[in-house]
C-alpha cells in the first residue's frame, strides 16, 4: 500500500485528425498545474497515457480539455498501478566482460518502510573500488526505473547499497558499470522473495442509517478494512481503507 501517488492509468483517445503534439501540449500544461497528474508520451505506438488518483479525475480532465483547449478527448479503461518490493534483504551481483570491457558490481537490496521510495547508498571501501567508480554506480542506480519480477510493476520501498565492485585498469569504461549495475539489480530481484503492493484508497462514507447494513456488506465484499459506524442525526459515517481494484 502507498499514498500520495497516482493510483490509476488510462490511455487518452482522440480524433486522428488532431495532431498528437496539440493534445500532448494541453496535457503537459495541466500536468504542471496538478501534482497528482502524470503524463507519459509513448514512443512505440504514439499513444499518451495518463496517471491519476481516481476515475473522477478523468472526468474532470475530459471537461477541462473541452472547455479550455477545445479538445474532445476520452479515456480507455483505467488500469490499477501496482508496485513491487522485496520481503527480506538479498544480494545481487552483476558481471560485464565482453572483449576489452570489464566491470563487476555487488549490491544488497533491502526492504524499507511503506512510502520510503528508493534509497541508494554505498558501504564499499575505496581500497576495493575507487570512489569515482562508486559514484558512477550510484548515478546508474538512480537513472533507471526498475521493474519487479512478479508483474513487471515498478519497484519501491527499497534500499540498494553498493557493497563491492571491481574494475580493470585498462579495459573498464563508464558504460561497463552501467551494464554491471543493471545486471546486479536484476539478479538480486530474481533471487529475492518479492511481494506485490496493492494501492488502496482511504474513504469516509456518509449514508442514512437504514443503509448501514448493506453498506458494510458491500465494503466487506470489497476487502475493505473499516471502523464501526459513527452515528449522528440519523446519518452514519464509516471510515476505512479499501483496494483501488475493488473500489
């Protein structure tokens, strides 16, 4: 579970006669105004994917695009944005050695508390690997979004620590450490016990008293965790949390 991030993704759909550049420019402007909106322009199929907090935000975007920019844009089915992490610390080793190239990287991948994101560090001795190479490894760690092995969802809530590495005096180049670093992360994820993180909404439901029983049944069927109803003036309030996928 995590909060303060987009929970859903949907593909934008518009008339082919309208240039993609015009639609993308409108989305980029709205992205600057709204921190919970993320826009991804895909190279392969030329599509535009929108990441939002909920489906109501898609309805608002549709209206804003029409009123402010004169664009008729709809959205495909919303997809839930899962994340992955590891259950316990694990080791990943990456080795890169084609002809006249060489680099080796040793990492520890360890879980962090919910909401921590990704953290990078090094405990490698400079006697083992020069400081400049260590800085390069950290740069390569930070520049890539890593995908988990369960569903291919981005990884989060993890600390990746450089523990050791090796370079060749003549044959090592910066790009060699990029390859070795990526391979070390991938090997670590494959060896780890990975877990899938389910995005959840926190909610407060206000309903008439006569609907409380049915509402609680519906919430239970959604897999929600909720508190006992609070009663006031013939109305009931129920606070809880439920998976985005069911809510």
